[in-house]
C-alpha cells in the first residue's frame, strides 16, 4: 500500500459547499437577521444607511427601511442625539473605535432606555473613512435591576444606621464588613477605620486577652449566643452586652 506525498484532494474528502455560503451578501444578511443585537450602518453625516430588524425595534420602528436617511435627532431626545453625533464624528475623524459604552437614551415621550454600544469606522477601498457601523444591546432591564439593588442597599444602610443598638457585621474570616453609627459613637472609631479589621484588633481596648477564641466558640453555636465583654474607653472600664 502506498502513500500520497501531496495535499489531500479536498474534492473527494469534503462535503459540497453550498453556493450561498460563498456569498458575502448572503452571510451578511443572515448575520443581520438572526443576531440578538441591533446593528446599523451610517454615512459620514451620521445618517442611517442600513439597520437590522433588532435595531429597528430599538428605534421603535416596525420596518427597518423606515430608518434610512434619518439621524438620531429624528428618534431621540436632543441631549443623547447630540452626544451620539459627537462620538461618531470623532470616530470618523480619528479612525478609532468606541467600545462598550453604556448609553442612557432619552426619548421625546420622556421614557428612558439603556444600551451598551460599540461603534467602529467604515473605510472605503482608498482607506478613507466614509461612515461608521454600530452594534447595540438593550441593557435596560439589567440597569433597572442594578438601580433597584442599589436603592435596596442604600435603604438597608439607612436602616442599620438608624438602629440605636450597635450593629457590627463580620465576614467568614472575622473581619468587619458593617459598622453602624451606634458603633461609631460607642467606641469612638470611624466606619472607615474599623472596616476590614478584625474585631479583636479594630481599635477597641478589650480587657479579655483571648477575645478571638471566645467569639469563635460563640459563633459556632446554632442558636444566638449572648455574652458580656469588658473594654476600656477614655480610661474607664465599660461593659458591652453582645449577641452573636
């Protein structure tokens, strides 16, 4: 049995290729139609020359052709439209892309949406920049969720600071994660100075020599553990009732 010492005959070993897969227009159309992102092309005056179905939906249009020849000024509030125009003019001037910019889009009816957008320059055969193309993803839901969580976190912080009792939260390594205003007032140690420190070495002048072991033993209990700890403040011995 002999061996061939040349390139393998691909016509015999590979399946036939569909003519459509060799057609750039077909491939581009498939990409524009089936991607989950908005894709658009603009000329040097920032006028839309082509948008896909998703981008038309982002512009509140039922037909992508309705966007052709228009600019952002025809769809958005003045501030966003002007900022987008300046970004695109700079891309055309510099030839440098704009990557993953989170944009707040204000609409004439007062509504607000958010997108994550990348824009790149379009060059002709003479290497002249003749426009831009962009890819936008609607991130409105995630931004709203982020805002909700941020508000919830702020409300929780306000609640913790309004509680008259000392509230201190520790992580699994025993380092301080939360230090409310009552703790600041009781110990005279600021939140910034306490956060990230071990409770045993956060600046409180504890009288116990083995406080770390005591707290570790108490925190291993399933039910709430209560104890009293002595410390010095301003030269006086004081008593702290602690619940873990």
